[in-house]
């Protein structure tokens, strides 16, 4: 299910050529530190466009369609920025481009990868965390609902096609 950076570059070149008549002039990189942000286009006032980084977790656990959706979103940022148009999330022009290409807007974060599931000892409500140390140190943790012990603590992995956890 994993998507490689080489596949992203090939798709980026195709997408930009077909839709914006431009070439990819920046690197696309995997960033294993991105957690809640699935991808980002980086630039600076002094140096211009720098790169596009995609979450390693997204590349490893999300479906190909979702990875390409994030890539296309970042490529639209890049294309509009490069042509001097409004490229920020929420701008009317940017949001119109997303809609034109059938690409998701920002603000919806999906959960992928390893998680720890648990239940509340008091009320039975289920919960999860991405903090893996909870697996081995759950006796030190309390639930947010009842401030009670965690029970039925187990590791799980979410692979995805736009599935939110819980």
C-alpha cells in the first residue's frame, strides 16, 4: 500500500504539465515528522518555492488515492504561487482550483498508522491515542471521560481510504 517518492514525482510532473502547462521545479520529499499535517508546500520570500513534503505516515498507511489527493493539493499551492496567484488555503481562487480538480480542501485530518485502543474501566467508553508508550505504561494513565484506569489496552493499525477513527 505504500507509495514511493518516485511515484509522487512522476504524478506531480504529469499533473502540472496537464493542468498548468508547467514543470516541477522543486523537490518532493518524505517527512516522517509530519503528524497532523499530511503535506505542505514550503517557500520563502527570499528563496521562492523550496519543496513539497508529504507525511511518511500518510505514504505508509493511506490509500494511493488519498496520497495523490494530498499531493495534488500541495501542487495546486505550488502552481498558483509560481504564477503569482492567490495560493493560500481558504482563498477564493485557491478553493476554486481545488474544486475544479476534485481535490480535498484543508482542515480534514484523518487518522492513519499505529494507534493504541483502550476502554474506560468505569463507563466502558472506548478511546485511542497515537502515543505508543501507553501500551507499556497504561497503568500510569487515566481516561479523559471518568479519570479512571485504562482497560483492554491493545495496539491497532489504521490503514485507510478516508476512514476516521471513531
